[in-house]
C-alpha cells in the first residue's frame, strides 16, 4: 500500500469511529435526558402520568409524614404550586422541612409524584441552582436575601 | 506564623512567576544561555514562596487563628488536629492555594531533574509553567485571598462541613491535584515544542515520565474519591456520573491516550502532531474540571463551597490557555514533519485505535456534561443527562478498547500479524469462556451482561500475563533462556502489562457489583432482623456515644450466614454539634473481596429505625484494580530508560536519528 493510501485508510478509519461515536451520543441523548420541573410548572402543563422528571423546590413545612416501613410522604412547593411526593427509602441527611430538595421519579396517575431518588445537598449553605431559579421565578426568594 | 507573611509570600510569588514567564522565553528567543538558566532558579524560588504561603495558612488552621476569615468559616477549635490540617484545603481559597502549590512544585521538579533537557526547550517549558502560575496567583490574590482578616475576631469558628471531616480529605484532593496539575507539565512541553516549531522522538521520551506520573496520580485520585464517596455518602454508590466526577474522568481518558501515543512517537517517530494535541487537551480538560468544580455552574453532589462569580475569572483563564494553545497549535502543527509509516494492523495501528476510542469517550463525556448548560443557555430548558446516557456511550466505546487491549502488545511495530496474535491468545480465550460459563451458572441463567463482562475481564487479565510469557519466549525457547529473557525485559513491559491487568480486575468488580448486588431498605426495631444477600442481620442495640465534636447514635448489628456467626457491623447517625448537621457513618464489613454495607437512617414512628443494607459482591476489586493500574504506572516510571535524568543516548559517536536509535534500553524482545 502506498503512503498516501495508508494515510487515507487511517483518516477514513478515524472518521468512521467519530461517526459511530457521534451517532451513539445523539441516540443516547435523545433517549435518556430528564427534564427539570417545579410544582407550578407541572400544574400549568398538566404533565402526563408516567413522565420521568426531576422535581425541585422546597419541602413544605409540616408536610413530612413517615410511616414505620420507610415510606415517606412530603409536599414540594415553589410558592406558586404544591405537589405531593411519595418515596420509599432513607432520606438524605440534610433533608429538612423548609429546605431545598430535588426528587427524581415519575408522575403517578393520581397526580402525585413517585420519587425513586431524593437529593438534598451536602452543604447546608448551598441551594441547588435549578431550585434557586425556580424559586426566583415565583418570587419566593430573591438574590442577595438570606437563603430560605 | 503570621498570616501577613503568607499574604506577602503570595504577592512575591506573583512577581517571581511574572519574571519566570518573561525571562527564560526571552532568553530562548534571543539565544542567551544565561537568561535561559535563570528559569530554573526562578522555578525553585517560586516553589519556595508558594510553600511559605501554604505553610502560613496551615499554621493559621492548626493554631485556630480566628482572626483569619477563612479559618473562621471553615474550622473549629474542637476539631481533631488532622482535620484542622486537612481543613486548609477543604474550602475554595485553600484548595486553590494547594492547586498553585502543586503547580509550583512540579515546576521546581522540572528545574531540578530536567538536567538533560536542551536549554532552549527547558527555558520554554518553565516559561509556560510560569505563565500558568501567574494566572492562578492573580486569581487567588484578586478574588480568593485566603489570608483576609476579620475584625473583631470571633471566639469560635463555624466548623468544617462534617462530610469533609474524614481521612479522605487528606488523601483525595492532593492526589487529584497532583494528577490535574501534573498535566500542566506535558502541556508546557507541548506549547514549548510549538513555540520552537521543532519536535522529535526525544521530546516524547522527556514527556513520558511526566505524563505517566500525572496519569498515575489521577488514577489514584479518582479511585480514592470514588471510595470516599462510597463510604461517606451512605448510599453505597461508587460512581454517579456526576459533573464533578466527569470532570476528573475526561483528563483521565485524554491522559491515558497520551501515555500510549507518546510510546508510538518515541519508538517510531510517528503521531507527533496528534501527541502534541493530546498533551494540550489533557491539561485543557483539567482546567475545565477545575472550572466546573469551583464555579458550581452544574449541580453536583460533590460540590462544596462553590462560588459562581469567581467562576468567571477561571473561565477567562480557561479561554486564554486553551484558546491560546490551540491557536498556536493551528499555526505551528503543519510545520511539524511527520515520520514513521505503518500498516493498519500493527502496534501503531492498535495504539491509534486506542487513542481514537479514548478521545471519543472523553468527547462523549464532555457532551453529556455540558449539554445541560448549552441547552439552558439556548432555550432556558433545564435538563439532566443521567447515568443511562454515560453507561451507553462510554460503555459502547470502551468495549472495543478493552477487547483489543491484550492484542495490541502482541502485534509487531510497522506490520503486525493479527492471526498469530489471536493464536497466542487462545489460552486467554479458553479461560474467558470458562469464566463466562461459571458466571452464567452462578447466577442461574438470566441476563448475559455478567457472564459476558466477566469473561472479558478474565480475558484481559490473562491476556496481560500471556503478553509477558510470550515476550520472554516461554514455550518457544528453553526454559532457562526464557527466564533469562524474562529478567531482561524492560520494567515498562511489566508496568504496561500490570496496568492492563488492573483494567481487567476493575472491570470484574464493576460487572459483579452492578449485576449481582442486593439492596434492602427496611425499618427494624432493636432485636429485629432482616436478610440481605444471604446474610442475616440483627439489630442488637442502639447506643449513644460521644466523639470530640460530635454525638453518635450507633446501631450495632450482628451478622450471621446460615446460622453461623459472621461478626458485627456498627453503623451510626452522627450529629456534628457545631453546625447541628447530621451525617451517616456507614458500617462496612469486608468479606473476601465483597462487602456488606449498612447505613442507619432516621428513627421511624413506632420505635424502629430505617436501615439501608447492601450486599456488594467483589466491589473492592474496583478500587484494587485502580491501585494495580497506578502500580503499573510506577513500575513503568522506574524503567531506567524513562528515569528522569537518565543518560542521553548521545554516547554513540553517530546516533542514528529516528526510531531505532534506542541504545539505552535493553531490548530483548521488541
């Protein structure tokens, strides 16, 4: 094979790998991304049951109900809307009423949210960016104020 | 030590770094040897001043000097000494100071050990290193001064985030920074070569030790971070595809590609332009990682003390260095002469495939990590790209890499014999099929991921051993000759094989844990029991205990398997009193290579406590595999051919230029 031929083969091989990688990335992205929503957005959009979402907001004061088999029910609020969340499992250490939380899961047919993971931050001064933005939109919290 | 001394040392460092950027590069341009030599002195002085600043901050922490704002915000006088020291870099300012310290120390090491470097190359390398130091010292002095005083000083500090009060903070960030910042040296070498417009196989030999060292540290840093998150966060997860983890994985992929392509360049004088690009990319991705972690633009579970406003400054540094080096690359790369032709099936060909796939994987991770940012900027939509995306893309791209890995070293340079290599791999194939069949039998049918993955892992480990056996010539030559050849093999051959075996071990752990783990979440009362992974756990008692700056509620579990006592596990809910912040202290019992993992949660109505328990088969192999990889890196580094300061092959009267001139290496079986 000539030097030119080898180089051509090398370059076409490289382009082939890149094309496969690009195809994989696009396919995976179209299939696996999860959208972030606040309770008021979900209420406004009438999100269909079974939709996978990341729900963010504040844990409503007085809403956390625990049962003895690690089933927890709480309400997430962004000031403009509330959404009840069901979760089976252990809550993160920094999960508290009145604090920011992100729950990932699906909408149930009865209009509640079934979470399979609940995230609170590892730093008590830190508010997840998505939650902060959602709260700002509802006017619950403004930049520069103490964090809720 | 007085904090003002530290602050003053930082300002002096900046002045020294500016001189270090200007003088050696100027000297290299004008050909003035005296000016070039100044670079080494300045690099040592810089390391001295930055160390002094760092020591001043550590001493403020150790003495709990609450007149320093940074200490007030992140320390507490009741904290044990170890965490007072490690707390120095458990915050934004101190962590950036550690970053610059590592940078300065690497520069000093080049000055000390780079005695065999051509004066001009060394001067340019130190100059580039100095310019990076200027940027980050400015960043610290202008936006993140750790020595700011507070008047009047409070009597007590706010304490360090309890999650960071762990031995992991002493190990993980320094190792990770040694890896990230280690790539600054290869970056500086690449930019220096581009400035000179000249690059040859010797360049690759000078760069390889630094690339190997950085890669080894990064491997260890990532693995230790993974284990730390695993036992500290209490969820039993060891990899979340979190932006901060991805930030460390991308330079790892680029660095892995770099240490392989540098071999091709050193031995065959080929892939020059590509190797230089990889050296630039590895450090660019490290800078990107620093930016993502420090700015908090992406929501991460591992993000501590982030500050978006300061992120803009790092973004500026990022654009300057990445943009500048890539522009220089575009300008100069076409002038670098290519050499060394090879057939597609050859050692070079295999390494090109490795490089293509590794960079594609890094790109896939980059897209997945930054896509949410791009989409939000584009239409305001907030999304997350979760584990399924990364598992699919990285998994699919890594599969051929791992499968081809044992074949590569068996192929000859220039033109290889794939059928011959496959024949020599028959033993590994056979054992892999046996392992896969065993795995299938162990799980009683079901999904094929585990049998396939474990077969592949065994193939890789045995394949690495086959490589060494083949190179020594066992089976083809008399045993005595083969043993003699085995002793004569360069250490880098063993290092490479060991690192490859480490990948196999790690893969085995990943596949076993993902396919066969068992999880149990339940409420349990004192005296009650539950089962997980074939083990029966009984909650014997709940007892309160007091630590130096926390209170524990410890759940003591006794473990039984088939009625036989298998020890106890203690897991605690820990309340740090200074911040009134709870953490979960997981209880872990290692059984063979597997682990039982128990974390206790909140008390539930009716007197029970929530318990999350996992059975994680072979999980420790994930980190053991990473340790083996790093050990392989160390072994390669100790090869006398690569040892920094090894004699140049200039002794030969007329060193043949090009690929075969390698008299320093004993080459029994290339």
